[in-house]
C-alpha cells in the first residue's frame, strides 16, 4: 500500500488546479488538504458547511469538490449532486461505510464519486485519479464545443458578408466566396476577418 501511495504522489494532476473541501472536521479537512497538495492541486479552499460552500460556488468554480459527510447543516448528498450538475467540478463524497451502498446508488448517476470511511490514502488516490480522468474528458468536450460554436459563428459572419457583396456589388454567390477566399490569402488573415471588414464598410 505504501509503495502504491508513493507512486501516485509522484504523479502530476495537471488537469485539476483548484479544489474546495467541505468538512466540519478540521482534522479531516487538514488531512484531505494534505493529500490534495501532494497531488499538485495548488489552490485549495476549505469551508465547514454546505451553506458556505454554496455561497462561495456562486462566485467561483473549482476543478474538484470534496465533501466529507455529514455536514452540520445537511448530510451532503444534495450538495454533491447540485455541484456535479454544474459540470464544472468533479465531486468526491465521503460517507460512513454503513451508508455507502445507499448513498452511492443515489448519486452515481450524477457523476459523483463516493468513497467510504474510514478512508485510506491509496483509496483516496484512486478516487482522485478517477476524478482527474473525468475532468480531462469534460475539458476536451467543452473545448470541442467552443470550437464548434466559433465555427458556426464564423460561417454566419462570412455568409452575411457574402450577402452584402451580392446585394451591393452584384456578385454571384461563387464570386463572393472566391473574393473572400482571395482576400484572406492575399492579406494573410482569416476569412472571418475579411468578412468583418466588409460588414464594417457596407453596414455603417
């Protein structure tokens, strides 16, 4: 077990940089923070109850949220599910062993990772590794989605510019297309930039 923990402690968790720990136990919070620090998670915030967690999450997103249940103002299951629904954070929920099966069956569909107390360091590392993999996967999907949205917006702007060329300069659609392509190549700028310049010229 010790060798396993030492192996994981040498790994970098570049995908996750920030974490929120929700724990009413100062000792538990300190122990969790220590493990997260070993995992190269540099920005760690600790709060003692669900209310504080919700307030801070209004203003800030975290790559990872670790909830040490039960909390003084609620158990922590609903908080875990609410955070997971935001899709911006991976969530690890720590519960007593006798409640593990019941709680995990309720939250696993929401993507919450559940581990039972008492937790060992290798056990937590495994949960952390899973959270990191999930975070990377979601980050890739979000990046691809941003690229798709950008591509769609580029097409809209270029199509507007083509319409301007057709209506103001009597270009055909193929001629407008070739004009924008040639301008982009000659000026070494994107077709979107050419289109924006056309819109500035004729729409102002």
